[in-house]
C-alpha cells in the first residue's frame, strides 16, 4: 500500500479544514446523531405499543370486566427510556362495547393496518413521543446548530400496534382428549363453566371424564362416529413430553388406560397447581386402537381436581372422591371442571369457540 507523502497529508488537511469551514462534517454528524435518536424513540414507542396491545387484548379476551384500556398506558410508559409516552388512542372491537371504533388507516408505516374483517376481535394502540418534562416533541441534539435551523424544536414520533384474539385453530396441549359430545354435555353446550383459578368453584360444576369404564360409554350423544371403541382418551405422545402433535386437524390415538411417565408428571403438576390444562376436543374418530385418528374440533380448558388411573391417582380435592369410593373400582376417570381462559402459547386463531382464546400481534 502506497504511503502518503507529506504533500498528500497536507492536501487532506486542507480538505478537512474546508469541509469544517463550510459546516459539512458538522451537518453530517448532526444528521447521523439526531436520526439515531429518532430511530431509538421509534423503537421504544413500538415496543410500548406492542406490549400495550397484548395486555389490553389479553384482558378483553377474558371479558368486559377485564377489558381495561389503561393497561396500554402502563406498558407504553414502562418501555420508554424516560418512563413516559403518549398513548393517543386505544380502539378496536371487543364484542362487548368497551373499545371505541377505530377510524380509517392512513396506510403509512407508523399507522396500524386497515380494519380487519367484520366480527374480528382486535385492539389498536397508538403511541407517540412524550418527554419527562411533558413535551410532545423529541428535542434535537445537534440539528439546531446548522445554519438557518435555529428554530427547529424537534419531531414527534408515532407508532401503532394491533393485537387480535379468538378461539385457536392450532395449539400445543396435553396428550389427553375427549369427544365434543362429552364436552357439550359437561358445559351445557358451552354455557356453563367454573370460575377461573384461583377462585374456588362450587361442587356443582364438577365433572368426571371417563377414560375407561364398566358403567356405560359416558357420552352416548353427538355426531356420528364421535366416540371411538378402544379410544381411552390418551393420544400419541410423539415428543415424549405429554403434548399433542396435531397435523392437518388430525392426531393419532394411543391405547391403554395408564398414562406414560411424562403424562403422570403433567397430571400431578396440574392437580397440585390447580391451573387449567388445555384439551383437544374431537368430533370424529376413524379406526381403532393404535390405528385410530381423531378429527380436531377445538380446544377446551379443564382444571384437574383428582384422578383414578392405572398406576397414577390423586384424591379429588373438590368433591372429596377417592379411587376407593368410586362407583366401581375398575372405573378410570379424571375429575375436574371446565373453564374459559387464554392458552399461554402461540397458535393460530380461527377454530370453533369452546371457551378457550389465544392472543396474537397482527400489526
């Protein structure tokens, strides 16, 4: 590489002096630094809008009493470096009249998309700059130093996020399933649920899911083919973690009444925590035994209060039933009650409403 001669160094020095004299380098530095501040502000506002939209959507998905628009302010402020942001508007459609309707989208990058299809439940959270001093403009660092720019007061930055919610079409659940007719009978067609934990339910909501019994099928009604002979409720635990692998709305059965090691652990954890598990609900079974295939209807929430299974049992803490005082000792059952709730995982919205919701950022 050719070394610079002293005359070359002198020429560069003169060039830098000229650029500084005309303010070119200073102007470039001001643009770079101030633009960086704008991008950082935009990122903070977007994070706050995202978090606020998810928080409001999660509340609205549970019902009108928990659909609280002020949650957006909390999360918008806590995602800002100076602890404050402006929440200009929270709007959408929640089905209960809590959220105000959104206007038309401007179509710009800083705005939310156009309204979703009619009936879609969603919330839009619009945020913008606010400083700790109460101002609404992001003050410049160096822009005022440029010639003719002394009156520049700064820029207001905007962001918007959208979250939607609804019954899931796909989700990851425990490897235990029941038929749609059994769910419908237990919930009176999706109208009767127990209270969401940690509230203590009345014994009247208690249900017993029969996995294998000598005293009847447990679910004589429902669509044709909705009960499979020899299908005792367990499904194929492909990943050995007591979860369901659902592909093209179908999943495979597993034979026997005894849960595997991982499902025993999952059952015990659900029983002790008193938190719901999420069950896939089927409407049709083709084949029998290990060749059986369930057709997915949707997902339901169920709080396990006790169970009596081969090699695994816990007394029912709600109705005080034990395996010894079951109707018959050969019954294999799981006791509990159905609840409405949010699946705390990713999935796809679009399934039938069986009391379970999922929330997603969509804009």
